[in-house]
């Protein structure tokens, strides 16, 4: 089992957007994935409820922030969305099971400061300090080619945390969030520019999954390129624009 948690103390930093996209990416590769929502707002849970059956399946898991337990047995991969202000004992419990923690970071010095505090706390935890749980950060609502993109990259270097990519500010993401979609649910040729921004993260996820011990008898031990069946009606980019 691979557990990936999305953490940042700051609300609105893009945790749910990142969590839903990570889960959707894994599902698009034919992986059995569960999206757990520790957040009281339950954005990821709502997103999951909006997801139609034609899209790659993601299992849901509602968890209480204060009663976080070990992910259910038999699940292949778990993506955990967490609330703003998530720290202390709750963060420690999640880290006990997590193989990787992703920190979404938006632009601006205060946002980086919030991410830095999260990072500081994470590094005091044994599984992070020993490297058993990996860290990565993702720029959210930032154009990677701009000064904000460079500032984030430099910040990540000073923090010695892998910077896995930068997602620009685009209406497509808020629409995806409102409709149970992700950029990975569209044919690649329709969303090529968006998908490019995810390449660093998806490569990192592929490596993370291929390094995880395979569950006995599991169908897919490694990620595979899977094309959606022709019967799968995916929303077109025009539909996304119109929606
Ligand atoms: N790249 C993006 N472009 C446009 N809107 C975005 C993007 N990323 C996130 N958002 C929007 O920003 C808001 C906060 O993001 P969200 O993922 O809910 O953050 P958090 O879970 O950390 O509170 C949401 O309305 C979401 O749709
Ligand atoms: Mg959220």
C-alpha cells in the first residue's frame, strides 16, 4: 500500500485540488485508489460524489480529523486530503502511515512561510527524518515561467525539498473541482498544455509506486499507460470551457 498525504497548514493553498488530481492520475493508470478526506469541509468527498461512473473509479473514505486510523486493509493506494491548520498529534498520526507527503504552495511570502512551518514540523517527525516518508512540493496557481515561479523554485531549493511542478491559475481547475473531474480525465490532446505542468509530479508518483513493495496477487504492480475505452465519454475541453 502506498499512502500519499497532502498537507499545508494554510487553507486555500490547493490541497483538495492536488489530492483529487493525484487520486485521478493514479486511477487513470488503472490503479486501485482510495481518496480519504480528513477535512471537515469534505471538498474531496464532495468532488468524489460528483464523479460519474464512466470515469476511472476512485474509492471514497471519510475519516474524522480527530480519529484518524490506519487505512483499511486491502486498499492498494491511498491519497489523503487534510484540512488547513492540520498539525501536532494529527499530523504525526498521518505521517506514521504516509509514504509521501506533498505540500502545495501558492505564491507570496506568507504562503511560503506557512509551507515552511509545515515543513519544519514535518522534519521533526521520525519517518520524515529517516527518509521513510518522502517529501515534495507543488506550486499552485502559479505560472512557472514568471517571477513567482522562479521565486518558488528558489524557495524549494533553500528548503531542500523537491519541487515537482507548478500549476497555473486556470478556470479549468475550479471547474474540475466543481464537477468531479480532473485534468487526467480528458484525452491528452485536448489538455496537453495542462498535462505538461503535471509531468514532474506524475513521474515522481510513478517512481514512488514502483518502489513500493507489491501486494501479493495484486493485478497491477507497476503503473501502465492505459487508454480510456472508446465507450468512455469524456468531457471535451469545449465542454469544459462551456461548463
Ligand atoms: N490552479 C488553480 N487554478 C484556479 N483555481 C484553483 C487552482 N487551484 C485551486 N484553485 C481553487 O482555489 C480554491 C482553493 O483550493 P483548494 O484546493 O480547495 O485549497 P485547500 O484544499 O488547500 O483549501 C478552490 O476554489 C479551488 O478550486
Ligand atoms: Mg481542502
